[in-house]
């Protein structure tokens, strides 16, 4: 399972591969190439996903978690579980 920085399982995502190659892809074929979470996690902090960040949870992840998309809430819940497990 390859997680996006936000916690979405890229392998299970219905957008892949027609509309997105996944956040870790080196292509520009992304659902949201300027995603705040992706930019912060991958390019600023050089991490695979937000659960590895010392600043987790942050405004980016809590906004994503609370944007009324159930799959976003589930994704951040998964990150919270991973974060707690690694503490």
C-alpha cells in the first residue's frame, strides 16, 4: 500500500491511473499538483506521509480532515493511528 502524504491509499484510489499517477509520482499527472499537504510533506519536509512529521497534526491536515469529505477524514484518522504507533 502506497500512501499519499495525506493518508489516502493511492493503490486503492479510483482516480489512479486515469486521472492521477499518485502524489509520489515524478510525473505532472496529479489530481492536485499544488496540494498544500503534498508540497509541505514531500518537498519541504522530505517525508513520505504526514504521520512522520513532528508538526503533525497541523493546519493543513486538520483542514483536510474537516472538509466534509468522508474519505479525507478516514485518511487523516489512519495518519493519526500511524503517528501514535510511532511515538
